[in-house]
């Protein structure tokens, strides 16, 4: 199996194209997020290739559509590794990353997650790296702000009945109740669900001070239904709440997010290339992740070592710290990076920063 993850680095093959895989939700309920992720990866690769590639070798990304479904992702992973011999795969969504983690261990393929946050990802595979904090870390900061700074003490929870949603719900409950908060309702949803009215009506009936939202899919239909039901309180959530921004119904909502930046010249170039008005969070993070993978590849090429999942894993820990215009990411013994966090409050036109928790 190890041979399937090998890209030879013989001297007469220096011009050979380097390939990495990316398993992203390009169709289905999470497609808007998947598109952001794909644009971030491709932007990073295009920049490297425009500068001559890695030691003169161009990089190509082989994209597979997971639809954010674990079973589909497993087929995609096997195709990328067994048929295309990629040594590294960029993944998204907790259920997908957790499903392919055992395969990554068995086949010794590097997997880089830049968007999923289930706590289970911490120990899912020695070959799985997370460039953002896990949900427990982000939730603890957000809960402290909502209780101590905003003064909210009662909540209703709407959560996705999947790894990230369940983890997010349980972490929120633990942190919120430890600070004296009271949970008045817990309403599960399913990934891809489109009718949230029964859950929203239940939340409205118990009159909490806010609703805690833990869903990974596109939240625009959810916010539209929020606007149709009177008596609902403000929404609060972590990074995955971002698609709820920009609506009258979500003005005043509070969201935590992993702290990241983007250089002004890169931002301008990205907007022009993809015809967007912003560089979305997931585009920034997947740009960052692709650059980390390529940095590890470049490190091995410099040492004239073969690029395999095993050698890439070792290279990550040898390099340890990766700096970019997005963030400084350090892997020191742990496969999960420590990052700073920000708290936003939504107006109609901006996500206004109201608090910052620096990296420790």
C-alpha cells in the first residue's frame, strides 16, 4: 500500500508534475462552502505555479466531490490514492475527515483538514493534521463572551445530528452550564434538511435569551425561516455560522471565528480572479492549508527525498512553524494547530469585531 502513495523524485524526473488530492463538497447542501474551499486551494496552487512551481515542477490538484457524505468520500479517497497515487489529500467536514482517517493511517497518506472541528479529529489518525482549533477550544471562548460580556444565561440549541454538531452541542452545554447558564431546549436537525420551522417554533415557545446554532450546511434557508417566525431570540454560533450573515433576521447575531488575515495585494488578486467581493474565511484557510502541504513538498525536494505520506508527515513536524499572510500555524508534537480567535457581531453590512483572544 505504501507504494501507492509514492511520487518518485529521480533526477531525470525533476520536471514531473506533482499531484495532490482535494475531497470537498462541490455539490449538495454544503456546496457554497466547498466552492470557497476549492477557490482557496486553487489560488494557492496557481500562485506557486506562476512562480515556477516547486523546484521547477508544476503542482496539480485532483478534485473529488464528497457532497459532504462519508461514503462518497471513502470512494473518492481510494480513487485518489490507489489510481492517482497522490501522497496528500486536503479534506473538509468532520464526518468526511473521520471516515477517511483510518484509510490514511493504513495507506500512509497525509490528510490536511482546514475546515472541520469535531473533537474526534484530534486522535483520528497520525496522518491527519488540523490547521484550525477544534470545536471545544472555539466554543469555550465564545461561551465566556456571551455569558460574561453580553450577560445571556438561557439558551435553546439547534444542532446537526452529526459529528461536528453533536460535539458542538455537548461542548457548549458543558461550558455554558459551568458558567451558570441554563439549556431550555435541544432540537436536532439532519444535514441537508430544508424545513427548520418545527425546531424554530419549539425554540420560540420556551423563550430563551439566545439560540445556539451548530450546523455545517449553508444557513441561508435557515435564516429565511427565522425571519418568518416571531419571538425568536438572537443567534449565536462558531465559525460555521458565517453563511447566516447579511440578512435582516441575523442582525445582532454573535459568531466566533478563527483569527486569520489576507495581504491586501492577495485580496485584490483573489477578488479579481474569482469575481468576489471578499475573501471568505474558508478560502483563506484552504489557501493556507494548500501552502503548508506545498511547503512540506518543497522541503523534501530540497533534501532530494521521495514525497510520500510518511515523509510529508515527518516534514510537517521538522518544519513545525508555517507562516503565511493568513496566519502562523505551528505543529509541535500535536497534529492540531493552536490559533487566535475573534468574536464578531453582525450588522447588516459587516461582521464587526467585538473581542479578540490571542494565540497562546
